[in-house]
C-alpha cells in the first residue's frame, strides 16, 4: 500500500510546504501532495517542481466546493503536470479537461460536502458509482472513508474495491491518523492513503518526535504484517 504525504492541515496547503518537502527529502518518499486551496497557483507550481526534485510523484487534491472553482483547479492540475489528481465531483467535465494530459484522475466517491469535507453516501451507492467511474476511464477513486456520515468507513473502502475490481486504485484520504487505521484500510482493500495533519502536528505517533519521525512511523506501518 502506498503512502501519500500531504503538505496540508485541515484540508488546505500549509504555508511552510516547501520546508516540509526538505524535511521529508531524506526519507525518499514516493508520493507527496497538496490541496488546491491554501496557496496561490504560483506556489503550487513551485511545490510541484520541488516534489519532483525530491524524487517523488506530485499529487493534488481538489477540495473546492463550487463547480467553477473545481474545474479551474482541474485545469490548473493539468497545467502543473501533477501525476495524480484526486477529488472533485464533476467527473465527465474533469475528464474532458484532462484529456491528452499525463495526469490521472481519481474523483471523490460518495457525496462530499463542505470544507473540511464530510462524506455522505451508502456502501451500495459508492460501489455502483465506482463501477461507473471505471467505465468512464478514471484511474481510481478518492474515498474520504473516515469522514463518512452515513456508512461505516471500512464498508465504504470495501465497496470501492468491489466497484473498481482491478480497474483502478482506491485511495483513502482524510483522518487517517493512526497505525490501527492504516492496518484496517489495507485489510479492506485500499491501494494508497494520505496523511497530512496527523504527521505535521506529530499526533500520528505520539511521543515519537516531530515530522521526520512521524513519517518514518507511517512508512514502518505500511510494511507491518497484517
């Protein structure tokens, strides 16, 4: 299971994101991401370049709450050339914007709302939705499992796995904040997960130390036997 370190707190890119990349650089993380809110486009461009220079794949997650802002962010992700774009709900329009680019698209599964985002939707609804996304050509889905308001988190992850089968990646984002949750989502069929706030605020592994120690703890938990 892959780990995506998000340069974010409370669903927004942090001001010192460039500094965090430098702290993470010695750990040789494979995936580092940011949100479409919290920083200007010029800073997101700098972040994308710095992430690549650190040897990682750049990810971006769209959490804008209006159609117009979401589509602008998708176009920005295309122009930045991020490897993977997560989030958003206007899937067909998003795919049209990204057509011809190398950016792979993983929209939100379920019914996201608000900011920080909460997630509505039942497991059967999410499974059907994921099946439709795979047919449309999405690379997978972004599931805010631990922000769910109508279903159990692990049921939603398993529903995504069933709906996508082997045709796309299940990425769990939002409130993944402990070794127990990492183990549980892996067992449920997730391909990747994101952590931002819990690592930056040193609450993922209490007492382990600041950011570098937190990231090492996450990486160790990714490799721990189920």
